C-alpha cells in the first residue's frame, strides 16, 4: 500500500460523504432560504417556524432517500471489506 493508494481511498471516502450528505444539506439550505424569504415578506419573526419546517423536510428527505443512501453505504463498505486483502499488501 503506497501513498497514492491512500490518497485515492481518501478521495473515495470524501466523495461518498458529499454524495450522501449533499441532498440533506441542500434541502436544509433551500427550505431555510424559502422560510427566511417568507418571514421577511410577511414580517413574521417566529424563530420556531424555521426549525419545525427544516426538521420536517429533513426527516422527509431521509425517508425518501434513506434506502438509496443505505445501499450506497453498503456497496462502499462491501467493496472495502471485499478488497481488504489487497489493501494489506
């Protein structure tokens, strides 16, 4: 195992993290922006509105994308553990 291999494996891990966390973060950002614009236009300053809607939308995206996310993690882990013998050399 050389330095290039470790760097490549690290890049794969970072890409997997971005791929899995991306939809959740994107939904949180978009919902927060929409709620902020709504609050600014209606002059409602209720802080709990943002947290409730963000939490509900993130739970919804986790329910919808959860099986896909789990299969991606399972494939990545299976690949890593399946090739463990090559990594040790």
